[in-house]
């Protein structure tokens, strides 16, 4: 996860524990309640899933879900689950236009992360986070705290990979969320459209010579870049590029600008997010003395992707198409 990307909330774990045990307000509904208490069990339930070291059992589809972070929210909206959502929070970018109307019908709990107290006030039965920081133990939002309150949780699996992350992770994430909500057919419909985009890009790039790339996320003393373990590496490959730091054994990491110069990228992909604009990042790189002889700098060859498109979620295929268009404009229009 990019550094300094997620500010933290302010509720302590102790306060959260007191809230659970001592507040007089309505208790959050239990996601583990029995079918007898909630009516007859839905078809295909209960569902038990292991996710990033946490086992959750769903007795029925969640009815009061909260999504936090862009990619989690857009996965849910892409599956038409907005009527099962009681809140959302912490976008990195504008919501995709095709989901805007659905998003407008969901309450925004906070601009960034809501406190644990605010989350409990929404009375969720399911909390779905995109980044590990969603469930920050130091801020009282650990997954264990939610479990204690009877609330199931899910974390995007790119945050706990067992190996390099590829498009199959996108498939798994969308299918699993659909399974949790009892709508598996919606996942297949969505994935059919997403893979059609990927297949079209692949056919247009047949036989193309890959472009040697360096990803610049941020950093001035060192460069924070995409390694080989995140979906970004797979996206570069599918877009007709080669990630020169694919040997970095994690999704993101720091390298020196001297290392970047030694590897001589032909193009630089800038991840767009936060307070530093793309133009400011370009100016910084163009003026860096260590990079003056790098082909990408000499030719001012840049591509841009929003950070929100470079994580496991529904934006991946369109981002692959966008990057392919920037790298190989003669092939992808």
C-alpha cells in the first residue's frame, strides 16, 4: 500500500471496547445470529470463508453493509448491492460514472475513515475494506473488535497475497463478495464484461515489443515504486510493458534514483493521487540529476494511471486498456 496514503482515525481500542460493553445505544446486529432469529436461511447459506487469517460465517446475505476505500465500494456497486449498504467512506478518486447514481443513494459516513464508534452507530452486519488500514488495531478498528461486536468483515485479498497478484485475484474478489451476498450470477455477468476488455487489449497487442517501464508513485529521497507482487505488475505486462522493478518482492517498495537510472526505463508510469499533481511529479523527475540520461526522461515519455485503478477491483481492465493506449497508440485506439 502506498505510504502516507491513509490518515488514521482517533478512537482508541480501549474506548472501542467500552463502547461495545457499556454504551446504552442500540447494539450492532449480529452477523452470526441464527436463522431462527432472522427468518429462514437463504439458499446457499450458511457460507463460511477464510480471508486474510480471519474465518467468517454468514448465516444470510448481509443487509447492512459498510464499504471503506474505493476498490471495495466499487466492487459492491458493480454487483448492484447498494440497497444492502448503510454506509461508505474514504474514496481515493471520483466514483466511476456508471456507479454514481447507486453511490449517491448510500450514506457517506466520513470523508476518510470513520471512527469505530461511528461505524457501530451505523449498525452494520458487514464491513468490507480495501486497505489494511481499514482495520487498524491501534485505532480500535481491528477485525477482532468487529467480530466481538457480532459484525463480519472482509479485506481485499491483495493485502494478504500468497504469491504474485494477477487477474485471477480480481475474479476471486468479485466472485467472493457476490457469494457473500447470495448473488453469484451477478459476478459472472460482471466478469464477462471485464474479461472482454482484457481480451480485446490482448488481441491488439499480439507481437508487440514490450516497453521497459518504471512506475513512479512518490518520493524525493528515494522512489516509491511498484514491485512484482501487486496487481500493478500484471497490469503493466498485459498493457505491453515490462516492469523494471518486478524483482522487488512486494507490491510497493523504495528504490534509489540511481537504480532507476541503471535500469534505463523507456517510459515512466506516474500513479496519480493525493496532493502532488501529475505535472509536479513530471517536473521533479525531469529535473532530477540522477535521471538526466534515462531514455524516458530524455524523450519525456510518460504514462499516467490513477492509483485507484492499480489495485484489485473492477477498474483493472479499463486501466490496462488505458495504459496500453498510452504505450502503444498505434495498436490500441
